[in-house]
């Protein structure tokens, strides 16, 4: 998939933005079923009500790179920071779900089912496990970079990253998924064919959702990793909002059903 509308002049950028939003709901595709099994993903959430009171849970972050078009995984340090940030923000914005610890993802494999997370929760003495699967895909293509924005140009590369973060709340005892949500993020890296133009490049944009925001990576070689971290952080922000919304909607639906 190549969004040629993103290359070149402002009109092309507007057309590319429309194409990007059209693709954003599908790229990358969901990977959750690869880890909890298709039954857990397709089962109606109404079949498993949320228990009352705060839920004691662990969080396991799985970095999925098994899809054919998957981007490289985030560095371990970035994954650890991301897991810690998710734990802190879930505890702050969703107090009914208490993430007590971050669980290791060693031994978690695609092609398994939800039982691997039930066993993980039992091993650590927890009632629930928040399973978070992070995945992304990228494309890179040539474009003209303008130095000083207008005066001079040089051959360069543009790399688009689409990131997806999904969560499923697993009941350790029943082995069922109680709640699901996802968040998506996008970012773009522009860089010259050769390093050394540090005044302007490489530069990362949060296009198209925040076109005026820019970030200059500290190194040319590390710029692709910085791109992935920024895009995944954007996905995490949306995941947290959607998780909170899903929790509230499920509670309201259960209250309505009980009172009816």
C-alpha cells in the first residue's frame, strides 16, 4: 500500500491525508486473535459481565512482529517505558481496574489461545490480566526534501508508520475476555538520502492529525526507532481513551439490563 498523495506539494498532502484516514482503520490489521484465539475475540462481551469493585490485574505487553508487513519491534527500553506508562495511566484514569504489576511476556507466542494468559495470571497470583498487543507497519519511498523549506532541495526518503495497540481484559478463573479496546497512531519521518543536514532533517511529523507538530530525532541512524516510539505513543493515547469509554459503556449496559 503506497499513499502517493502524501508526496510533494500541499495539495498532495491534503489528498494523502484523506487516503491515510481511510486506511487507518485497517492498517495494521488486528493481531489480538493470534494471541487469545478467535473465539475470545468474537465472543460477545455481554456474555461476561464485569465484577463489582476494583479488579486486581497484571499487565503484559506483547510486541508482535509476526505479520508479513510488520515493522521492527521497539527497543526493549522503549517497550518497558511504554508498559510502565500504561500501568500508571490506567491506574489514574480507570481506578476500577488496578494494574498491580507488569508481567513478563517471555513464553507468550502467537498461535496460542487465551489459556496462556490465564496461566500467566495464576502464576503471579492475579485475578485478571490486561493483555496488550502492540503492532505496526511501515512504508518508505523517495521524495524531494526542501532545505530551508523553500530555497534548495535534495533527494530524500519519507517513511510512514501506522501503529496499533489492542487490549483484552482476561478473567483468569473463567478464561474469558471481559473487555476489549484498541488505539491507532500515525507518524511520518522525512530524511535525506545521506546524513549531515542536521539543521532541518531528519524530522518526524504527526501527520495528518497534527500537521504543525515536529520532532527532530537526536541521531540519523536512530530516527526510525524514534518514529516508531512516537507513533506507538499516539496509539497508546487513543487506547486509553477507548478503554475508558468501553468500560463506562459496558457498566451502563449492565445497569440498564439489571434495572429492566
